[in-house]
C-alpha cells in the first residue's frame, strides 16, 4: 500500500466523523487522528481508501478553506457540488472555515478509538 495501514485506518475513521454540512482541513484531520504535522499523509491516504468505503472525502479542505482540486477541474466541480448539497457555501473554490468548520465536541473526541 505504501503507508502504514494502522495510520490509514485512523485517518479514515476521523474523516468519517466529520458531520454533514461541516468541513475540516487536512491538518485538523491529521491532528485529531494523532498524527500532527501529517496533513499530506491525510490527502494521500484518502486517495487509497477502498472503493467500497463511503468516506466524506469532499468535506476535507486545505487549511485556508480552498477546495482540494484546481478550480474548474472535474474533481473540484464534484467536490463543490457535494458540499453544496449539504448546504456548505462554496465561493471562488473556497469555503469559509469560520462558518462551516467542524469543531468536534468533547463527546466526539472521546468516541475516537484507535
């Protein structure tokens, strides 16, 4: 696979917790998965998720709220469309993190079992 399966599972589990209508950054997911400073690993691992795993990959953005893909690309349009279906406002390929950012509760944090 090219990376640690245990770390991958932690990332996938964390991404799966991001609720509908909210977004998180790659760095935030890495931190919550116990992998601080590994934002790039999050992006890589999302690309390796098994096809039968339904992950809300589209809720994960760059730290500045920018979509993961280049503006106008098919991937960016798909990500934008999926976010908009959940009520997330996307303007100029960007989401306002302060309006739509996921701030997990203590209960959600305690549910994370790795």
